[in-house]
C-alpha cells in the first residue's frame, strides 16, 4: 500500500524532531509547537479540530497576535501610567524628608534609619521579575490594583510603628513590593498599546516620575511640619489608593487570530506530494545527524526536550516566534538570533491572512487600529486581511502574553530596531511574539487555578536565566548598573539635610529635590531627541551623563550658595535621566533584542540590591565621620565608577561578537 493510501483523509503521520512535530491531516500540513511537558504528543480530538464546527478548523497553524492600537484608549492608558509614576516615584524620591523626624522619635542613628527608605526603593526594583511574571499571567490591570491595595495598606499600618525595625518590614519591604506591582505594569502596558508613537507615549508616561518628585518634595515637608510623619504616611496611603482607579484603566487588548489562508481543492494533490517529499528529506537529514555528520551550528537540532531551568520550563527564547511557525522551517532550530531568523524558508507558497477580532473592544476597533485597508503584508507571501469576520473559535482560547514579546521592555523608538525597519508593521509583531504552549493555552481556557502557572514560570525562566552571564558585555552593563544605583538615591535622601546643616534656608533646601525632578523631565525629553539621531552613540551619551553626575556629586560640597546647589541638582537630574532612558537602547544595540527581557530581569535584581545597600552605606559613613562630605564623595564615586566601567563596552562587544562568529563558523 502506498504512503498516500495509508495516510487517508484523517490519518496523522507524526515526525518527532527535537522540539516540534509536523502532521499531515489529509492534504494539509500543520506545524505544531511542542510543550516542554509534552514535547511529542499526538493531538487530542480537541486539538486536532475534531468536534469543532468543521473538521478542518484546526487544519492550519494558528497564533494569537496583539496589534497595538497606537492611539485611541492608549492615550488614556498613558495618562493613567503618568499618574501611577507620579505617585509612586514622587513618594519614593521624597522619602528622605521622613528620615529626620523618624530618627528623632526613635532616637536612631543615620545608619539605622537609612534602611527605611532604601528598603522601599530596593524592593521596588527587586520584585520586578516576579511582578512581571504575575502580570504576564493575570494582566496589568489586576496586578496594579492588587499592588495599590498592598502598598496603601502598608503605609496605613506604618502609622502604628513602634520601632524602625517595624518600618523596615511594613513600610520598606511590604510597601516596596506593592509599589513594584504598580510601577511595572504601568510602564509595560504603555509599550503594549503603542507602536509608531511608542517613544512619545513612554516619554510622557515616565515624565510622571519627575513631576511627582517636583510636587511631593515640598508637599511631604508641609505635611510633616503640619501633621507629623505618621499622618503624612496615612495621607500617602490615601494617594496610593488612587492607583486602584488608574490601574482599572489598563484595559487588556484582545489579540487577533493569525492563520494560513485556505487553498483550492485542486491543489491538494500537489501539496500532498510536496509534504511527503519534505518528510522524506527530513528523515534523510535526521539519519545524517545520527551518523555524526557535522552540521552548521545554526542548523543543529535541539535536544529531545528543551533545556529546563529551576522553574521547570525553558527560557522564552527557546520557543518559536509566530513568524517561525508560519514560515515552516524544515527543522525546529535552536532559537535563532535576530540576524539569522530571517533566513528561514517560507512555508511553501501558502498565503497568509488574518481573521480580525476586536483589538480593545468592538466600538473602538476602527479608531484604535486605524484603517485596516492600509495594512501591509506581513511576510513575503501575498496576504489578506479579513475585516469583521466572525472567528470560528472564541477569543477564550487566544493566548497572547505580554512577556512573550521580545520588545516589551524597549522604551525607545521602534525605528531604531532593524527588525522593525526591515519588515512591515504586522510582520514585525509576528517576529517578536513567541507562541504559547498547549499547556499554557489549556490553563487559560480551563480557568483552573494553579499555584504557579506556566505563564508565570516561563516569564521567570526568561527574566532570571543566568546563562547570559557568559557574555562579558552583559556582565559589565550589569555591574555598572549596580554601582549606579549605589549612588542613585543618596542625593535624593540627603541633599536637603546637608543644605540645611550648612546654612542654606529651609525653603531653598526643600526645593533642591524638586529641582532634580524638573531636570529629570527635561533630561528625558532631551535624551530621547538626541538618542534618536543615528550618529549619536547611546553608550557614550550614557557614559558622559553618568561621569558628569558623578563628578558633580563629588564636588557638590565645595560651596553652599543657593545657585551652586541648584546647579548641582540640575546636573544630577539630567545625568540620571539619561541613565534611565538609554538602558534598553544600549541592551538592544550591544546584546540583542532577543535578550532584552532576560537582561532587564537580571538588571532589576542587581539595581535593586544597589538601591538597597546605597543609603545604609552612606548612613553608616555619616555615623562614623559626622559629616555629609564623605558620603557624597562616595556616592559620586559610585556613579563615576559605573560610567568608567562602560567606556570599553563598545570594544568588548565587537570582540565578543567576532569571537562568537569564529566559534559558530563550521570547521571544514
């Protein structure tokens, strides 16, 4: 009996190659993405399309894709994100105002009281990977609302503090985790809503940090003078509770369904022959691999089961993107870099079309998505965008996770990315969106609650993957970020106290922190404009800014004239604005877009530890020296050292890339 006869109309022939399988349902070839738990299972009746409206419903590859509205409700999200940053960063950066009254009430030293605010700032960053993982599963809205409740409760309970240790745990740790649950979703959701205007939207949202610093510094001082530090914390708790309202505005975006267009029935025989021929060629290739024939590294098959991490699933980069699914590579390769992903072979000659469903909600589809008639094709094949077509399957089984996108932490202009400029708009989203596994989709559709769902574990595996420490470039950037954060919060916490100690008027000393906030706003805007120039290196802009901020901090104690102190605060605010604005751009340029999420997860940990340790170190120095000068010398030295570390990054990165190229070159 011939192979076509044995296949029949509904037979399935599975070829289990390392990490994926291809099935032949009748005359239609389907590429399935294997899970780590079930890498080579034959689909059940539900997965294969049996029992659905038509027997061919699942006969084609599908993927869920989020297309940013790039406007509409997105601007409401920007405003809500602005207010979240306004409140959270405003309270954190004005936290130094609380230290003196707390120190007096509990008769504590500078070193003892410093951790109160440093724990708040530290856990605000340290919890980042874990909060991002929760947002990946439960959405930005839910996590923000829960975070506002936690942080508001922490501040309110701090009213009853009986010791600084009480404040460490409640105000610092509990409040910091709650703040992180507000901050992370408020930043990530803006990038999820915007494409063309992403840089502008992110800039507007993050300006809330500078405005909050400007407003909260004098407001906190006025509240302390009039009501005391305990009532001030209660007022802060009430303001934080407003983030519940702002978080409710983070409306989730419904994904669109992406699938292959159906083919005329007369092409079935030809496509079936191509499928069988492709199967035979894959078998021959697999036999060669088993025989030990050397293959190029980029064409090597992965292991039977993808490498697992401490959370039980693989790094997100081990999973194929939607583009790879539809291109239908002859083999499931190890995760390709952005430079090699475009070399995948096209999936025969099958065109691709998109069955559109509402992006945000039905009544906003046209406003938020624009005119679908102008949508350009995704891949080199001909495409068709079908408007107002009722999907054959409900939206419940569509899973599109934020952290499954490579660019979710990128806050610059997408025009800087070659992956974006070399593709059409929708083609770019296919390229950066990794597909969920069957287990992930099943968890979403079943609604069952698990202690640690796959969406959470996969996000943690991606953000905390330590394999990136093999890269010298990454190590330098990470350690540099740690030292930057060691000196980052010291001026916020002590510049007012130092000024008053050295005879500066109270009104002027309070406004010093506000001056940092204003210059931070200007710095973000200016840095965004300058970094968009193609000939401007973000690395050198970052190095110059941090060097200037470090030197200015070390020299800030030479004179206590109002003009001199305000000048220092402006320089410092500009320098940290550049650091915050250029981080993701530097990662993409020197490490790659596909590693951005991994980098930021580890960055948040190291920067969190830096923020946690910086103020206590300076506080201990003040206890020993009884002077602010040494503390600001050390803080400025941390900033300067972090900049000097990054000076050779450009050369080290080029050496690393050339070394990797030599290693990956197949030996003759």
